[in-house]
């Protein structure tokens, strides 16, 4: 018998399941597509745990609560704690100065001092930030749950179809009031001759990018942010802009192999802050926007707090 039914096996649903198991409950997990894969926007994430960088544009709650993410993920999957490097091209130094004024938790640096493989530029290092491999993290969450005898059932369901306590973590499929889709596109490159030990963000007035190193000489290059609900394949314009920016960061990316292209919709509310919406016996976990891996652990923790003790965390709203 299950104590809670979770609908949705993306990062929000699996984090919630893992947290509930950790605290003594036994969830049942349903997903219309089964285990994690390319059908979920969690699959296409960068995996940056960068609360101070995100704080330049996000609400303060994202930085404050997102600071918990690296420690929470380290209980489940490998986390690399080498910080984040932020740079700008010489012509865009004003962007770097503007970013520095709005951000906290950083130090000025020479890129060669922290990433010897990159051309020499002025930059900012955020030493307390981290990153992970999202697909490895999803697999590790799934394995940890399987070790407790909990598997992901492929089944279509809505809260109305189920009895008892339900956690709805279906993202846009939940069709919550006020929820919108924000399109993101990404490229995976193979460039074995380039070595980076941390995510690099290149500031640009039109199309800022980030590069996240992964094992085997792979780099996740992202990401566009378009106010669009289109699920069309990656556009030629986006690919050109992303690759041009990567080339500007380091011309050696011109020789990289394009391994994969991906696009999906991030669920977001008007303030781009995730929330737990309580409607009777149903908890809706949604609105992770571009902060999925950064905010999913705290969303799971506050959902578990509410279910176990009735505690109303900062992200909880009652409908």
C-alpha cells in the first residue's frame, strides 16, 4: 500500500518521492511516459546549481533556498563543486560590470587562472556554485527508489482518478491556472580537445549562453529562453546563435561535433518562482521554470514538511 501517489516522474516528482522515502513514507509513482527520458524537460536541463548567478534575474527566494541544492543532490548523485565562471567578450565588458553589480557571492578573476584552456579574459568566479549531470541524476534517483522497491508505473492519471493524498508534478500537463510554457533549446557538443572544470556563462546583450562540461569531452550548450508554447524542433536561428556564441568564447568549438539537439517547454508562473499549491488532498508541485535542479530539492522538502507535520513553507500556497 502507498501513502502518497505522485503523478509525474520528472525532476520534481522523483525528488518528492525520494524525500518522502527518506522520511518514512512509501509513495507510488505514475507517469504517462514511464521512466525519465527525452519526453520530459528535466532531460534537457543544464544541471547548474547556481543560485547566485540566477539571482541576477530571479527573485531573492531562488537564491536563498537554491543554496541548499548542492548538499541535497550530493546525497543522491555526484555533484561537482568547482563554482561557475562568468565572462564577456571585450566588446561586452559593460555586460560583465552590470552582472557584477547585480550579483553576490563572486570574485573578479582572470579566466586563465581558473580555466587555463580558455582565451585570457576578465571574468567573475562564483566559487560556491556547483553542477551535476541531469540524466545521471535522474537515473540515480530512479535507482535509489528501486532499491526501496519503488518503481515508476507507466500510466495516464489525473488527481481526480485517484484516492488519498496526491502529489501532482506533471509540469505543463497539469494545466494549472497562471502556468505558461517557456521554450528552451540546447545543443550537446563533443569537443575532446577542450577541457573545462566548471560551467562557463558568456554574457551577451542578445543571446547569452552557458556551457556545462560533462564526461567524455561533452558539453551542454544552452539555452534559448523564448516566451513560446511551441514544441517544434530546434530552429536553425537558435542553433546558429548558440554555436556562434560558443565559437566567440573559444574558436576551437568550430571543430566540435554536434551530438544532439533538444527543445522543450519549461513550466513557469508569472514571477518565475516555483510553488506548492494545496487543493484539498492534492499538492501541485510546479513552476520550476529554468530552476528545475536548483529548486526541486527544496520544493520536495517543503512538500514533505507539509504532508508530515502541516508546516507551511515559503513556497506553499493554499487554493
